[in-house]
C-alpha cells in the first residue's frame, strides 16, 4: 500500500493562482491537493470537511485580513499547519498571522519552488519566515525593537481599515461584517486615534494609500 500523502488545502480568491499552486504542489508527487477555496466561508467549510494537514492561505482574501481566518480554520481543523502566501509587506502582517496560529509567511514574489520547500518545513514543525523577518522578530524579542505603525490595530480594526481602503462606506462595511453602523463608527474612531489621524477624510486617504501600495 502506498504511503498516505500529506493533504493540502489551497485558499486564494484568484482561480489562476490556485491552478498554479496546485500544479506545483502536485507535480512533486509528495502532496495531495484535496480541496480549493476562493472565499472565507469556503475556506472554513473545506477545513472542517477535509481536515487537511497543511493549508496555503492568501493573506487578504476578498479584502479580508487572514489572521482571523487562520484562527477560524484552526478551530475547525486543529491539526492543520497554515502557510500564509501574500503580496503584502511581511514586516506588518507576518507576526499578526503567526500570533493567530499560522506557521509560516511567504511573499508571493517568491519562486514557486519556494512554496514546496516552505510546505516541507512547516510539516516538519518549523516556522517559515524570510531571513529579514527572522532577524526582525529576534530583534524585537531580545532588544525591544519598535513595532511598525499599523501593528497597534487589532485584527478587526485592520479588517475595517482594509475595507475603508477598498472604498466601502460605513454602512457597506456594517452589512459586509454583519455589524451595526454604530459599531463600525466606533472602530473607525479607534483606528483614527491609533494612527494619529484627525478626520474621516484623513482616515480614508490613509487607508486608500495603504491598499494601493499593497501594505
């Protein structure tokens, strides 16, 4: 009987990206891609249903922060090891998703062969980060290096900040997140305070610029 291959779940909202990742992972002959997902709801359902060994997770799925989604998937599949794949600056997001339970953070500009190497590493129980990010984490742990500006935002605040940057109004964000407009307004005020912004226009401009430059 052939040995059981590690089971992989690929989560990305771009079908072409999922197709490319599936091809690279499967051609090794060492992994089985058991499912794909393109939305947060599909990702949670697939994690619960398939119980994969490892998940490749896009950080900003449909404009949403991957930190909360990683935690949700881990709740559904406690044994899964999560490798976050993103085009956004790891200096801001890597520690956030690791704190949520992810096991690695890889920039999308990396060679696709690097994805397979990263899968191998997380399945061995290693934490996967770039050398630059490893150095940053160690410096912060042992020397108290200052955090980047946006890291003071909670996961929910970062989620709302990204949706503001995507051009959504308070009412649209409330509907999207199933929260009241009043709650969204309170989060907006907290975000402004944490980022040192005075007006709603400044917040919207800051969020738009952040989204446009990819973090």
